[in-house]
């Protein structure tokens, strides 16, 4: 018992001596140890946050529907447009090669869930229904749904759509969803892409087409006898869709997207394709 007491006293004297000589006090040492542990934990968390997987190693696989100018369309065999350029900029930021797959718009979310593609950039609107199946990045653009009609049409405002009109839409888009909800599915005909819907309008198979404003401008410019009504149908945000099983990829994309916004890259891409009125 005496030996233990002496040992304790000696240990206490050594601690006092160390403190007097500039050695760290016990509480300082403990604080440093805690700080080191905290730093290590933070670094591990940050590393974990940055760890994401892709369908193919070193590749960001993007799904889209390349019939939605100026967001995505084809020049020869190449898919170009706003979404293609933004996806390339994101891939560059992440140090990945970009691969773009063209598919039906309605199958894009399913392809993400099945692990066939990493992301979808396709002029896709963020909706509560879609958020049940996929995650979304921050928005990179604002879309406006408008109504295309033929010259001389008796559809002159949004209100006229309620008068037993047949509305052409692109399958799986928000225009399809909104019009079906607002006017009933029996008043809506869905086509695989916007161009086909516009052709149906020209052939009097539908009374109007509800679609995003920018593609609408392209279609009207390319087809004589069509016009866009002045009244907007709905305003919405576009974002990239990502698997719910890959939150680290969503986080990495958001970080890259913010950097591209801050340095003006996103705006320059939008300005290249969407000219000021």
C-alpha cells in the first residue's frame, strides 16, 4: 500500500515538473487528442462524401431524349444542346469521360433506378412525384410550358383548353402530367417526342401542343403556320436526376454545378442556345 502511495506522489511531482518546464497540462493534452480525433473524423467524412460510384469506371453515363431542342437534339450522329454541354462541363469537373445515351423520355427514371445510367439531363422538371423515385441536383435552368396552335385556331388562351380540346404532348413530360390532371386523359394524346406531337398538330390530329417554351420556339420557326400563345401554362425548374442510392454523386454534382454557376459557365451555355428576346 505504501509503495502505491509513493508511486502516486512521484507521478504527481512529475506532472508538476512537466508543467513548470513548459510541458502540456493533462487537460491541454486531452483537448489536443480530442481535436486530432475530430479532425480525423472530419477528413474521413469528407472523403466518404466524395466517394461516389458510376455505372462504368471513369465514365459519367447520361440519359436523355434527343428530340427537345435546344436542350438536346442531334447534329448528325452527335447529341448536342444545353444539357449535353452542361453534362460535359460536369464530367470535366469530376474528372470523368461523358457518355450520352438517347432513349424515350418516359424510360429515363426507370433507367436510373435500374443502374443503366448515372444521371438524366433532359429538360426534366423537378416534381414531387419524380422525387419519390429519384434525387435531383440543384436547378440549372427554368422552363416555361407554353401552348402551340395553328394560325386561326379558336384556342386563344389557356382557358380554351377546357372546351373539349384534344391536346398533344410529349409522353412522360410535365406537360403530359399537367394536362392529363387538368383536362382528363381522354383529352390528351401523348407522343414519343415533341416533333411528332407538332406534326400531329399540323395534320389536325390535335388542337394544340403543350410543351416547353424553348423547343416550342424551335418547332414554330421550323413549321410555317404555327404560333405560340402569349399566356404561359406553367413555370418550372430543370435539374439532373440521380439515383437515390448514390447520394455522394448528387453531392459531387451539386458542388461542381455551383462552381460552374459561379464562374459563369452555365450562363454562357444557356446564352449560347437561348437568345435574349
